[in-house]
């Protein structure tokens, strides 16, 4: 995401924070339009249905923001749409690039992206994915990359009470929920 942001700043040259945010939001709009067109051309009515449904509801899940979570939706939908369908040579290229983009944008989606890559097995797709992945790894310091991705995330996850966060739907009804929940219960 940092490289995309740097590219936007280099291309647009925003003079204010407002212009910077606007340029990033415009990028998200162009990204969405390009992927929606690609999905409609590739999958027809199903692609149009997804585009209409997602574009009208994505504001509720911060899909219009410049976040990796907002940008990887389209490549994942494209990959899922290809499962069980006949693929073209262009699809092989898009599968490799999309898998790489998802893997290096959001770590939690790595298992899904790799599963879809395996389901859509094609030598060209895997070669493109491996080539882009190796290129990405070699332009960064492997030690720094490992530190940023694994060590920092491990510290954050280990400091959080993961079990408590998973049990939150149950804990909210307990006394530990705090004064806010107690007040909301009394109002109801």
C-alpha cells in the first residue's frame, strides 16, 4: 500500500492534506470502476450483480477508503469466480498477479489466496506469482520484512487477550462489560 500511495503522490503532486486524501479516494474509485468493468466483462450478469451489490453497500464496511481490505476484495472475487469455470490465457496472468497482490497486501488473507491459487492451478499463474513474490522479497531486506510482518504482529497479538476478544459476544452480557452496557440494558 505504501508503494501505491507513493505512486499516487508522485503522479498527482498534492499540495495539501485535503488534496492528498482526495487523490487517494479518487484512486480507490478508479480501482473499483476498473475491476467492476473487468468482472462484468468476464462473468457477465454475475459480475454485474456483485458490482451493484458491493458498490452500494461498501460504504458501510469502509470499502471506499484507501485500505488494503478495500482493494483486495476485487481480486479475491475474481479468483473465486474463476473456480469451476473455464479459464483463458489472460485469466492465468490475472490469477498470478491477483494472488500476489492479495498475499502482499493483507497477511490474514494469505491462506485464502494460496488456496485459490492451488484450485486454479496453472503453470503460468504460479510462475507469475513466484516471480512477483521473489521480486518483492529481494527488493526488501528479508530481516526487516520478517521483523515488520512477524515480530511486530506477534507482539501486538500476544499483548491482546485473544480469547477474551473471541468470547466478547458472551462476555458482553456479564458484569465485566462495564458501565456502558449496564446503562444500555437499563434503557432497554
